[in-house]
């Protein structure tokens, strides 16, 4: 197992480099980079305070070469454009910029944001509690509900319980999370009916003055509506996957043999079926982990005014704040690879018969 873990860790290096290289190449052809963003603000007389230093004589004529490179740059001083390129790091060749970026990222040095006047790592550390709060609880609650429910549905396949729970799951999965979140706000957060829950934020303004148990209650008071919104559809896939996997295993010959030996249904289910049926559920864990921590919570962060990594990454893409874009991509790619390795280790815990040391990769 040790050799397999070492191989997987070494393979993460070219994988991360490949992901970042493809993303970096795509960015080179994407229109509307940070230089153009600043030019657009300046020509629209907005955002002049984003830059440090003098812009020079904006009335000087702009060369044909530079005006062709940046849309809307006519009338700006060529020296000022060069200063912008140097400020954003575009005065260097692409390969040199990519190599410097990867060298810094290996040391977890993500530089500074283009437009927020602070380091990227500080921004990420400031936003990550929200994403951890959403992602961790959703992951725990969804798996804690999905696996027992899926096993119960498999055991009672075709019963009234199986039918009505399947109906609820399908309806919950079909409801868009953001619409359900808006409905909860209207009903329970001071909309048209009740004012039971706060509308925004992870904690109250007076959180520091609360006692430890009041802090816990305040935290979950703020998290109730976002968690319910995400849970309404989060456990549907895992529940049905668990059910179908258990049904397939229950029909196999070794289950009939175990029953013939006089084992109870519980011994058969959790002593034999469980470890085989759970493998396919575990294989979906990396995707569920990344989705819960990033993509699945973006709209929820906006609806409930939660300032997390999903919102930070989206705003960075819109504003072409490349240090934040690449830093979040790097972090989540690394997290995904590490969680994938963790899933393989859980395989061996669930089913000790699996031996990854005998595999080439």
C-alpha cells in the first residue's frame, strides 16, 4: 500500500501541471483580460483608483500596434499600457509566466489579487470558513441520510415505503436549489410570512460577545436555511445509487449461500453485502466532495449573502482576476486528487480483499 500511495502522490505532479497548463493556455485566448478591464474602466472614467502610479498623458495618440492589441485603447499613452502590462505580469513571455506561476504555487505562494489590493491566500483563508461550513455539513448530512435510506429502500424494494420515499426524492431532486432557497427566504426569513431566521451572513454581528454555547446556536441558526436548501437535492443521487447497488448484490449467489448457512438478514446485509455494495458509492465521493465545496454552493452563497470560495472564484472570473482564478483552480484540483486517493484507501477499509499494490497505477 505504501508503494501505491507514493506512486499516486508522484502522479499528482504531472496531473496538476497538465490541468494548470491547459487552463493557462485557454486564458491566453480569452478576450477581455485585466489590461482591457482597466482600459474599459478608464475610458468609461471608472476604476481609476485601482492602479498605483501616474497614467501619463492620456491625450497622446496611441500606436496602431497597441490599439489593435487592446480594444478601446485609442487615445491612451503607449507607455501607460506598458506599465499596465508590467503591473499584471504580461510583459513576460507566456512560458516564462507559466513557469514562474507553477514555481510559486508549489510553495503555495499565490501572489496578490489584481484588483483587491490584498494577497490571494489571505482572501482564500477569509472565505474558506463559509465553504467549509456548507461543504462539510452537506457532505456529512447527505451521506448520513443517503446510505441508511438507500439500504432500507433496497431491503424493502417495491414496498409502500420504497414508493413514497422515491417520490419524495425525485420531487426534491427536480426542484432547483436556488428557487427552493428563495422560497425559504420568503417564508421564514422576513419575507411575507415569518421572520425566524437571518437573511445573510454566517454568524451574527455580536458573535464575539456570545458565550460558547450561544455561538454554536447562532452558527446553526444562520446555517439552517442554506443547509436545508442544499440538502433538498443533495442526497437523491447517493440514495438511489446505494439502493441499486445493494439490490444488485442481494441478488448474487453468495448472498443465497450465506442465508443457507443460517446467517441472519442483518449479518448477511452488513457482513457480506455492505462491503461490496459500498464500493460504487465510495467511487462517487471525490466528485461529491468537490461539488459540495465549490460548484454546488455558488448560487446558495449569492442567495443567502454568504461570502465563500464559490462566490470569490466566480467574481474573479468575471473581473479577470487571474491570480484568484488560478489559485482556486490549483487548490481544488489538488483537493480533488487527494480526495481521490483517500477514496482508494477507504476501498481497502471497506473491503480488505482489495490490494492496490498489485496494480501498476
